[in-house]
C-alpha cells in the first residue's frame, strides 16, 4: 500500500512551499517520488503499484534519466568505434537531450516514442523556418536515440525493451529508379573505349552485367572470380 505524505519547506526568500511525497513498499522494493499535488502523487502511486504487481517495474529505469544514458553512450567505446559520422550523431542526440534529457527511462514508453516522432515531424530545418524536416532526417533522429536505448539494454541493463523499435518510422519517398536503354548503353561503352583509362570499359561492362557497386568491382581479386559454363550477359558497343 502506498503512503502519501504532505510536506513543506521554507524558501530562502521567505514563505513555505508544499509538496507531496509518495512512497511505495511492495515485494521488497521501496520507491519514492515527490509531486506538487496530492492527485499527481496518488495517480503515480497507483500506476507504479500496478507495474510492480505485474512484474513490469524496473527500478533502474526509475532511477536514471535519458540524459544520463545519452552521456554514457557518447563516452562508450561502442559510439567511438562503431559510429561512422560521430558529429552528425552528436547533433541528433543534442536534440533529444534538450527535449527529453530530464525524462526518466521509465517514462520512455511506446507512447512517448510516438509523441517524440510527431514532435520531430513538426521540427523545422536549421536556417529554414518554413521547411520541416524531411522524413529521412526524422528517421535519422529516431535511429540515433534507438542506438542509445539499445546500448542501455545491452550494456547498462537499465531497460528491458526499446520503444523506438515498436513505432512506425516516417515514410520516406521512394528513390527514382531508372535503367539505361540499349542506345544509351552503346554510347556509354563507346565513350569508355575512347577513354584513356584502359580499365574503364571492363569495369563498366562488369557493372552493367552484374549490378555490382563500384567499391565491390574495384576490390575484386582473381580468386573472387568463378568462371563456368553459365550464360553470360554481354553488351556490345
């Protein structure tokens, strides 16, 4: 059973301020929180008691804030070793720190994640107050905080699930798909043959035949090639 206590403290400037402290002792756990109203304290106590009874309560998530977690992530080897564009990731996480840094991890629910996504979708681009963030940019912000929450689960054990993974990300427009027609292929290969680069024609032929990316083709070695009796696609210039 929760207990709700009315308390007061004196201000340095004089006068007194009243607050309410809720305390729960249940199944070996003791959890306390302070509120500015009795109604807020009572509502919180009922919710936390239900979570404890259902086994949903995570005491660590109630002790730590999202801001603490972001700082721990930025100081980790996972961030420095695995993130390619650290400056951009820091910029994305700075927004989360400003907007939700004081939130307890226990407040980072699926409903919170959905609300944060909507807030991002209303955010305007830097230096362009009339332009909202593109869906792809919104998803980059979501990916940044998702990495932090995954780190919190696997390394800190302060959370048991990642709410960002349970919401739909912003719909990104499909990129334009276009293929060269036969006339364009002929002219392209002709230009490659006229090039001073003796390897360009072979590289482009391989790209057209296989769909391989430039880096994949440039890193090919003889041992990677398996020539057999399978049909080959050949483009003639």
